[in-house]
């Protein structure tokens, strides 16, 4: 008997490497093929593929529409993916994981700010070098650099921190994928490294989107040999 559950991120349907392995060029063609494999796995093996509702479900629908996919692709999303809102109130996440997540985000935000500051400084110095006709960038008045460029960097730093650090939890759909997978004891399918990292922290099985179609094919090809009896998910 087989009962397998997957929770899909949008990248589970849109991953470029997965399309290349299947020999499909178009985005819509890749989405269609993966959804067809999901349909076969559902009907033949009772494998359920969930999508957090409404966050990731809406992303998938918009992605298909923005890429001008045929209506059959959108219909397959509605038909073969199980839409479920994650239980954000009752799913328990260890405080250590949350603490590490916040620290990790703070580190990434600071790194982004440093890169931006370096580019502001370099571009401003270059402009001063050109306009003052100095022979060397070292000849530019250090006082001008400090008061003018440094002043603007200081303003940038304050605005950046205010915009980026207030209430940030990165991507809500990504968090929904992890919560729903934890709730259902399911595997996460995504190509996002952030999801992979935090799936490992939460003890959730992670399946790379690039290999997901091949995994479904393996299940389907060997199902008859193993005499697997599908168990339909009660929530489907």
C-alpha cells in the first residue's frame, strides 16, 4: 500500500532544469507535463499533491496566466492539486528554528545593505573624479567624500533598515509551504534554497523540483511490479 503526500511550491511546476530533463522548451508545456504526471500518480497510486491556499495557488494561477498558458493548464492546476490552507495557529514550530530564521534574515539584510553602500560609494566617487577632472581618485578631497557621499549613505542606511527590517518574514507563500508540509507530514517540492534550508531545520523531507517529475515517473513505472494498492487521501 502507498500513501505519499507532497506539498508544492510554485517552482515545482516552473523549474527550468526539470523542463530540460523532460526535453520540453516552453514554460507552459513543462507545467502541463508535470501536472499530467501528478494526475496519473493520483489516479493510479493515490499520491496527493497539495498546494497552500490561497497564497501558492494564486501564484501558480497568475504565473500560468502571465505566461499565456492555455486554459487546460489552469484547469489541471484546479483539478489535480489539492488546495488547502495551512493551519497557522496549531502547527508547532520550535523556538530555536524561529530564532535562527530571524538571525539568518538579519544577516542577509545587512549583507544586501553593505553591497548597496559599496555601489553608492563607488559610483559617487567616479562621478566626482569625472567632474573635478582630478588626475587620480585619491586626489579627490576626503572631506567632500566624507560629508557628501557619507551623508547620503547614512540616509540610505536609515531608509533601508526602516523598509527592510520592519515585520519581515521573507515570502509568505514559502512559509505556507513549510507549515502545510509540517502539518501533513508531507514532502516539500521546490527549487528554492531557502525552502530547502528551513525544511531541513523543521525535519521536513525536501524534494528538488528538478527531480520531481522523474520521481513520479519512477513511482508509476514500478507500481505494477510491486502490486501497489493506492490509498485515496481522505482530504482529497
